C-alpha cells in the first residue's frame, strides 16, 4: 500500500462483499469534497478535506453497497447529485446516501436493455434533465432516449424518444445547447434543436 502514499494518488481498497473483491474501478465522480469510486458491483466514498496535499483521503463507506456501474459513461453529475445507471436497479442517484430515481413507469424498459448493450448506455445531465441513451436491440447502437425532468417538488416525469442515435454528448453552458455524437455515423448534431 505504501507505493500509493505520494502526492495526488491514493489507494482505494476494495472492501466490498466477497463476491466483488478485486473488482476493477469502472468510474469516478466528484461530490463536494468527496471522490466517489465506482466498481462494477459497488461504490466507495473518500473524503478529500483540504485536498490531496494536506493529507490522505479517508474512506467514508466501510463496505461496498452493491450498486456499481459498468463504465464512466453511466455516471452524470447535476444539481449537487450524482446520477448513475446500475445494470440491475436502473437509474439511481447519490448525494451522500443512495436512493432510486422515481422510475417505476420505465423500469420494464430499463430491464429490457440487452446484457451486451448495458455497457453502451450513456447518461447525461443537462438543462435540469437526466437523459439516458440506450438500445433495446442486441448489439445495436444507441437509438432511444429516456428523458427525466428533475424536480424536488413532485415525482419527475419520463419522456421517451425512439429515434435518438446518441453515442455521447457535451453541453455548452454559455449557449445552453447540448451537442451529440451520432451513435452510427461520424456526425455531430444539436439535441432538441428547434429546426
């Protein structure tokens, strides 16, 4: 473990249940002064009070909680919350504690995503919306989207678009526009463009 005790690096021990031990790290996220380390079957939280230069990060969660992600694309940050797509539970959020996003109405859709397509799911938070891009056909590129309008006052509605070829997206805050990389062709387009 001492080899990791240098500036700007720290060791993330896998204290998850036995069946997930030695699971590789699949994604990282930042939340306040914490780093959330995702694995395929778990997540761990490390506090970074004062930053790397003022001490070693301390693990806040002693054991993995069995909710992980397959890759970095399955994680999005927005409104001081981390949203992520867990292959078993669907869309979840984390703000220091875990909760499942109001998704009962679309759980059957999320469960229908073929196993080989789960690693291609892309999650984006932009303009107060959580967007989940996926495909239901085995081996097919992403061609569907579920959009959730986030709200703290009432359950958030889900909207589905069945012609949404998105591999990844990037938001431009100054222009308030979301641009997408096409999931099948080398082209970039604006999401929800008026024209």
